C-alpha cells in the first residue's frame, strides 16, 4: 500500500473529523468522519477554501487555524459550531496545529473536530428532567412536587406554599400560574410583610377619591389589577388580625370594598399564598385566625430547604454560572473542586438565594475562568466543613462525603438513604464500596 493510501486509511479510522489546509486555506485532505459530520463529500471538499465548507461562527472574525498558523500555538477543544450541508447548526469542539516542512517552515495547518450534537441533546434531556418552568431540582422531594404541579395548576383552589426564605416560593407560585387556565391574565405579587397595615389594605383593595387626605383620585388595588388572573400573597403570616378579617371575606365570598367605597367589588382571582413561618403554631398562639388558615390551606406545598436537597447544588451552580456569564458578559467555566466541597458542606440558612449570592460574589472577585476558594465569601473559606469530614480535593471526594452525610442522617439505613438521594439501592451499595465508606455494626438497616 502506498504511503498516501496508508495515511488516508489511518485518518479514516479516526472518529473525529480531520482536515488539512495549505497556506492559501485550500483543503488538502478530508477524512471520512469529516464527511459524516459536515455532510460534504471528500471530493467536493478537497481543493475548496475551508471557510466555504465549514461556515463556522468564527470563520470571519476568529479563525482558529489562522491564529495557530500565525502564532504557531495550538488550540485545544475550542467550542464552536458549523453549518452542515443541510443548513443545520452542529456544535463541535476544534483543536488545531500548524503543519511544517523539514526546515520548520509553516506550510499549512491541521484541524480536528468532534461532533457534540449527541452531547448537547443529552444535556438538554437532563436539563428537562431536572427543571420545571424556572425551578431546578433533581431531589426526590421536589420531583414529587413537580409531578403534582400540573394538576394543582389546573384547579382554581387556593394554594399555601410553606418554606424558608430563599427556597423559591415565588418561582413555584409563578409556575402554578403559568400552567393554569388563567395564564394569559396577570399574576400580581404582594409582599405582606413589607407594608404597614394601612398601606397594605389600600394596596390590596384600592381606594376611592377622598378616602384619606392624599387620595386625590380613585386607585385600583391589586385584586382589581389581577382580575381574571392570580394574586400571590407572600409572607401572609405577617398580616395583622384586623386585616385577616377583611382577607377572609375575599376568600369566602370573593368580594371586597375599596377604602372609602360603599360598592362591593367582585374578585375573580385565584389566590396563592406563601409563608416562611409556621402558620399552625401562629394559630395555636392566637396570632393567626384559624378560619383564615383553613381557607388558605386547601392545597399545602412544603418546599424543602437546600440543606435537605444538597444533590441540587451542582445543578444550581451550573445554572447560576450560565446566568451570570450572560448577564455580565463573562466566560467563567467552572468552580474548583475545593469550592464544590465548601458549597456541599454549607447549611444555607438563606437557601437557593444564598447560593446564588455566593456564585455572584465569586464572579465579582474571579479574574479568570475558574472560581477558587479565595473568591468565596469569608464565612465559606474553611469554616463550614462538617464535623469529622475532611475538606474534599476532588468531585469524587465531594460525592463520598455527601453519601456518608446522608447515611448518618438516616441512621445508616441504606434504603432510606437511597430514597433520599434519588438513586437505586444497588447504586448506593456500589458507591459505598467504591468510596470505602465503613458502615457501623449496629445501624438503622434493621428497619428496612
């Protein structure tokens, strides 16, 4: 076999696309994988300019081969996309290197490229599995909420969302509204804890001209503005007993009267409420009316805090990195393994909102593409490691620590731990063995 034939056979055995160009940017070789990815036959590609064949998003302004041939520096795994022969956008990664003759003079360049279409498709499938509207979670607790949310949205019943600050109560309220038959009408949000009683009443019900000194003209309230849609009453546990009575009337009769008015108004709205306080305890202490509680507690959704669904942290970190890259025009790629360890070991009193603030803090301080420990807030630099757990050096260390922590929480009951982590029991057994996690002789497995 002749040497050119041997070279062609070798190139055709490679699963990545490979092509070479001369100094005039004319393609001199084009392997079988390059044909498959681009949809362009080798006979049509060879002898043409590379930019006529690939039509990538960097051909005109940032050609990787041109940079390599001018700087003699190779480029490795740069993410771009090409337009194939069918006009479809194909995501690829490219690597380039200069071609030299025996005297060391540059006579052309070689580029390899890998089709990421399948990877991108799998990524989208994973994102769809773990997202619902704008909520991101793969925790079993949240997956159960995801499963019933369309049914809840389809009804017109009042919903009570309970969870700590920063868990995403408003996101969940918006998801319910966007899935409901009222989706084409507005959802109006009222933070009941942020307004004094007199102002909150006028905000909810509106007022008539002359109702008080500065009331120069009629003003519609939030219930009127949300007509046909939904009103989201956040932190409803903070409203006074006097206002609770007036709100009860809206829930019972769907009617209200603006301040200073004598005409009863109809309220064609769905009411979604939320609280970060234990309303049942407030009822017992006499601070919240029991009849109002029963009216708003028709459908009760308890949102788990982030410390109870730490398997969501890597997903959320990836989401926030993408978000801040777009908002700030940055190109941060990831966080360091020790940063992930610190994040997994933190308890998050501020929940998802706190995690978002941590990543934004890292964006502000990080000059490069990798967020490191020194870019974290002071309280996360080595002070939040769980007792008896060493700081992790790799992502595998993080997973091992996470599994051991879950086992401890469940009194070493492996079935309960597997259910909490959303994995099959045999998968958990395999990971316990892989990471060398030592199980105690007496544990909670007797109850499985």
